[in-house]
């Protein structure tokens, strides 16, 4: 796709009966579309949609070539589509209609033979980072972890100087420069990329099912390619018992052989005894893990997790299709891709089931989608209520419009697997992973299922990251990239500006992914220490 530099509107699919405004269009303006003139009767904000014909009440609105809503009142040609005159509608009677999935794979010759420098694990996985991971079995250990975190990160050179400490001190005592300790600038362990802590609010007090699901998620993190070893912190009396966790870890990987240290506080006389022992044994194991060095790995060892958050009306035109193209590159090269956020696939189901390689996957996907939506409807919040106020302000006025744009992140390759939350990715190519649309709950799930790099698109801006998977933040528009440079790693805005094609932008993004995977480039989320981790309790969260 290549938008002409002077284009003011875009018709995404030939069947569409609406246009996307690429810039602010005033009422009274006349635009040209496919040789016809359209006189605008409303002011059309950028990213919003305008009618290219007259609509009566109840008429179908088509975008991305499929149904995205029905009008609730007449809308004249050249009028603005809004939440007042358009309501979500989609094909909810979807079923697999093809026997054989076919697609046109992209040319990957420019990437063939390329490698990234990663950390090779005994099971054949390759990490893009080499982290030591602390995992609490229960929220009761969070304070102990806070103490341990401060000691390790500061003394081992992983903590950043907190410029705001001196800023506050000078507010209270102008001119004061004393008492601010500098952290070491050089890391003590050059091959350990960081020490990470998965603090959470679970493990006890909720349902037993919540603790089991949390245990599966934490087992996925322990088994993650980017993790060199693990320190477990347990109180002793909680629902998520240490033995239960070890059983779940064995289910996740029967051959798990990474160093794992486990400590139960109720076996120690004092907190001081516990923390000293934890630090002593952990440092000893980190010294061993530091001997692991990066070595070349084929691009087939990439496991990409696709996410979007703070989406806008350009996300489905620039950032998400670019990420989808990268997904197709990786699929052709033999790597793995995870597309999540099931509430944001609501309306895109028919296309997805027709890309599934067998009926079993279609059945599993249908069950997960419909049972999840039913649970949401039972508490008065179905999938159709997914768009946030920010989404709506920027043109995503129905869930189907948002979903069809979000689904672009998965590219066009066949769907090889459908995974429930916490299930591990095993199939090469594209897999669908059931998670909420909530940014952090979804990225938490993507990493828990094995993604070793996350590609996160945004149109409005979000600082979200992940503790173990480097998160590449991708803007849908140049204005965002310019206004929030401290959180954006890659800009797909040139597609909207008409200065670059989708293929050019996606190729550049793929090269950025390789640099990030090799450790040559740290993401902005890493630089900001954005280690966001929120387990999904399987209650209703969109």
C-alpha cells in the first residue's frame, strides 16, 4: 500500500462505503474519490470516517471490506460517522468455509541468511535477553522483594540515577547537592541484561482457580527463553504452594533445567536471615549465568508477540499492517508469531477462521470467543463496549472498526494454532492467544506464552513495557513520534504522510526487530524501566 502524498482521504478496501480522513477536512469542502465529487456536509476530523453515499437508518456500513456497523439514523453523503449515528454490527454467525488455506507469502530474500545474537538455551530456545528472575508465590513477599530489588539493582549497576530525588531536595532546600548517592555506571555482570521482579497481588485470598492460573503464568515466565535462572519467594501458607508451582512448571517443561532457588519465609527465624540467604545464593548463581554469551541464531528463533494500545484511526492503516507484514516475514522464515487480545478480534472472526489450518482450531477459537463475550455480557459489558474514550475520539467508533484494524497485526499467514491463556506457543507461524485487550494483561500473557520480543503499536502513546520481553513501541503517525520521542522506537507515520510504502516501512521495522533481539538496541520501555506485569484473573476484563 502506498498513499499518495497529497491524498486527503483513503478508501481501505474497494467494497468500503466510507472513507478515512487523513487530515482535517472542513464542511463545504469538495473531495474527489474514484472520479466522483463528494461535498462534505460536516467537519471531518483527521482519522474519522465520512459517508460516500446516503445511508438510511439500519443500513450496513462496510470498512476493510466487511460489516463494521449499522446506522441508527439517516446519514447523508459527505456526512460524519459518529457513535450517535452508527452502532457496532458484525458477522457473529461465522464458521470455517474453506478446506485448504492458501496465501501469498512475502519475499524474504533480503532477510534469508541473516541472524541475531541471542542466548541459546538447552531446549533449543534462544533468548533475546539474559535475565535473572525473582518470582513471588504470593503478594506477602512483595515487600521483601522490594528490599532485595533495591540492593541488587543499585549495587550491580542496573538502577538508573533518580534525577527526581535531587529535584525534590532542591525544591525543599534550594542549592542543596548533598546526600544523593550515585549508582554504579557499569554493570558488574556484563552478560546479565537485568534482574527482574514479578510482583503481583495474587497467590492467596482469591479462588483456587486464580492461584492455579497464576502458577501457570509464572511457570511460563520461569521457562521463558529470556530467563537464565529463577529465585522463588514463598511465604509458606498461601494457596499457590511451592509444590503446586513446581508441578505446573514440570507440566510447562518436563525437561526444565535452569537454576532455580526457592525460599520459604516461614522456615526462617527473621526477615534479615531470609534476605541475606536469598542474596548470598542468588549472587552465586548469577555469577554462573553471567558466563552465558550471545551467539548467532537464525531468525526462525524469533517469537514475536503482537500488541496494540492507545490505538487511533490510523493504527489499522499504518502501524498494524506494518507489524502484520513483519509477522508474515517471520512466519515465512520459520519463526513464531502470537496475536492476542480476543475482545479486539470481535468482528474479524470470519477472516481468521477461514485462515485456520483445520476445523479443530476453528472450534476452539469459536468456543473461547463466544464464552468470553458471554461472560462479559452477563455483567453488562460485552465486547462491543471495548473501544475506550480515547479510541472513539480518534475515529474507532465501533468495536468492529477497532478489531479489524487490530487484526492487521497478525498479517495474512495461515493460523497454525489457537492457545488459551498461559498455554505455550509451539507451532511455527501464526498462533492466536486468548487474552484481554487490556494492554498490560495482554502483554503479560504474550510473554508468559513465550514471546521473546513484543511489537506494540500505538496511535495515542503509552509507556507500557514488560519485565522479560523487550517491547518495541511503534507509532501510527509522525505527530506522535515527534511529540513523545522518549517512548516511541519506530514510526510508521510515513505511510500516512505518503512518503513511504508499507513494504519499505515494514522492512525497516524488521531490521529494528533484529537489532533489538541482538541487544544492539535497547527499547525505550527498557530505558524507562517499564516492567509492567498484571496477571489476568479470568474474570471480565476487556
